[in-house]
């Protein structure tokens, strides 16, 4: 099993800043429904126990975990679904570091952060990531 990556401490003008991961470690935020398994809505929680993982997602995420990357599942499932979600992840052998519940529903996300954020839209196939040039929206400098 992979250990939690060591955060680098930063300072500016003698004050501590939020720590960051080393450049070679990625901090993956992975959706569950529609990304690592079929799209199960919160309104049908009984399906959360019986849905099957996408094999390519399981293999890829566990490989990233073993390579030392941080795996955090970030889901629109609510806190009342935490127990069934944790059991499901364990049952199917997903290795991960954390589980965040309550992601906003509806998609069309635009994340604003003081750290670099990269996004990859899942379109039915989980593989290692490749570099591709795309157009993005940024703040005016």
C-alpha cells in the first residue's frame, strides 16, 4: 500500500503558506457515479450496493495509488450514503486516501483555486492520461 505523500512546506516573506505536493505526485479527485461505475442517482441508493465497477477504472486508479499519487473520491452522494459507498469501494478493491461527499450536482463545474487545477472529462474509457493542448478560461492578469 502507498503511504500518504509528504507535503512540501512553503514560506513567503517569513509567513507559512499552504503546503503543496511534490511535482511528481498528482492529487486525483475522482467522481464515482458515471465515472468508475454506472451513473446511480442519489434518489436510488439501493443501486449503490449492486452496481459494478468499470474494470479499467479499478485497474488504473489502483495503479496510480501504487505509484504514490493521492486518490480522493469526490462524489455527489450525500453523507447518508457514506457507509454504503465505503463498503462498495472496499468490496471491489479500490485503494484510496480519502472520500469527500456532497459535491454539487449538475456538472458544468468551473473550479477556482489558488493551486493549479487540471480537469479531465470521463467519456467512457479509463486510461493513463496523455497530454493534449486545449483552450481554457483563466483570470485576466
